[in-house]
C-alpha cells in the first residue's frame, strides 16, 4: 500500500496568483506558480489523514482524487488553515458520523466559535459538518501510520508539526524550540515554511529556511507556504540539489 504525503496546497495565506495583482503571462503559464493555500495529505495503508483545511480544500481533494479522510489535524486556526473545514460536510454525510479533528485546546475553542453550527443539533435531513474535537497526543495512530507530533512557534502562536518515519512537515514557523529539534533529528525528507524573500516576523523567509534546512540536514527539503516572490523554475535553478520548492500536487513517498 502507498505510504506518501501529497502537498495539497503550497501557497501562502493569500494564494498565488493573488487577487487584484497583475502577473507576467510567462509567470502564469507555469502551473507550478499556481499555489493554493497550505495543506497536506498523509496516505497510510489503511486511510488518509488531512493536515489543515484551507479555503480550496474541496478543489484540492478533487484534483488529487482523494475520496476519504479518516481524521484531520489542524496545525493552528489562521484563516488559510481552517476556512475550508465546512467542505468536510460531504464526508460527514457519506460516513453518517462526525470527523475527528486533532488540535490544541485553544484552537478547539476557535473552531467552535468559527463553526458553531457544526456542534448544534439540526432537524433530521439537514446536513451540516460535524466535528469531534480531540487534544493532540505525542503519537497519533491514524491511517495505519504512527504520526509523531510536536510544536513549533509561529510568532506568538504554537503550530502543530509532525513526523512519520523519515518525513517531517513544519509549516508556519518562525522558531523551532529545542524539543522540536530533537524530533527532527535524522529526518530524510522535510517540508518547511519559507514564505518569501524578505524577513517576516512570523515565518521563516528564504535565507532563514535555507539555514535551518542545512542545520536539520534532511536528504531533501521542500520549501512551502510560498508567496508570489517565487518563480518556480527560476528559484529551483538557483537552489542546491537537496532543496526545492514544493508545488501543489507534489507527492513524497515515506
Ligand atoms: Zn499559514
């Protein structure tokens, strides 16, 4: 059975191309410069685990032929990571049960506030999304995978990061605390935030992401949560062999 991660969305919070901006036709001609908001799918031997629910969630899952989700991990509750949660209603309807959502208690409160109707009773026949909220254990056994969880810092906020075997996903990060460094030891493939070229208070920017990638020393690092600063082919041509930009639809076996 396949064990792989699919980068469903490799874009930053406003997506690429961004609304209201003009881009050169050459830029838009490259499909890899079209980036939906950040999310990841872990495909295990017995099921799929979704990491974050951006506004394009439905389109991402249809694009990648994803028909089922066993559970969802929410890294944090910024709009680019949760505003597609309503799309999970079709799966609740399919399974006739709520979808398990794993996140920090503070983010569970946000989800209840943003989607109050997902927790209310409705007359029979009215279908809304249904969420069952859970705290995040150190190890999550889902989809036939052993997913190790840890927390990084995104400005003042904690963000959920994960490791499965030699694969790690660290989105929305400006600081990696020591416990998280330990979790990243020996990682083979890393997906890491590199929002833009200029420094950013709450994200690794390009130069910082390269430094951190070097320190972690994965065989391959894919940069993600990318703004329109990056022209996929041009940036890749300048990067060393072991570092590349992620793109929507990228598949990483683990
Ligand atoms: Zn984000």
